[in-house]
C-alpha cells in the first residue's frame, strides 16, 4: 500500500492516549513509506496523525471542504493540501487517492467515513481493505453491532469480513496488506441477493 486514508476525530479527547496513538500511527505509516490521506485539519486526532507523519518525513495529503477549512484550521504543513467543495467530494478523494482505509477513534464524522468505505466495498465501488484500529477497546460495541447485523442477515456472510479490526497497528497493517477482495453486490447474480 502506497497510501492509506486515515479516518479519525477532529476533537481532542481528555484522555491523552488517543492523541498519542494518532501521532504514533502517523509516524508508523511514514516510517513504512505509506503516505497519509486525511481530513486536512490541524486539530484533534487528525492533526496528531498528520504531525506524526510529517515529523517522520512522510507524505501527508489533506483533503478538507471549504466550509471546514477555516473552522478546523486547514493544515498548511501538509505536503499536499486540497480544498474541495463538500464532504462528498472529500470522501471520493479519499477513495481515489488511497490504497486502503484505516479508522481510528472518532465521532460521527469518523463513523460516516468508515461506514461509507464499508458500504462502497460491499457494493463494489472499491476493492480496498478497510481497517479498524480497536485501540483501548474503543470500537468493541461497534464490532458487536456489526456482528449482530451479520447474525440477523442484514449483512451477507460473504461481506462479514470487510471490516478488519485489530487492537495492534502492526497486525492490522499486515492484514490490510494481505487483503483479498470479496465478491461485491455488483458482481453477484440476482439469485445470490
């Protein structure tokens, strides 16, 4: 993988572990020569991921909507900062510029980005790995809910593994690197749906 889109919060939680984690993720990706594509802000976990990668000499592409460029303080330190018209264009850029998706803790916007990456994978708009770094058990309930959707039949068994979740970044990156695409809905016969 040459570039990974990193989804994470623009907020700075009181628990410093999250900021430290984000900085370490950016640094690790840079030391592995994996570019970071992210939301383009300077604050919160987003800013920490970018700074970690930049401090390690990595490529950082920020993609930020015009309306958020001022509110989130667009990061001028990015190696490439792209200001786009809106969120749909931003998320499309994440898909176009990256070879996979890595989600760290965050809020509603982070969940929106994660679920869109999962949905697009399920449908067949992309065939890239979708990783979830379950640090500190942050995503335990989300993973249980995803399992519940599979168990009740709202997510096909063949798509149950789209989200690759691990508590350890090295293990998660290894799984993402070995990603084998599934058969997307667009590739299924009507009798399979």
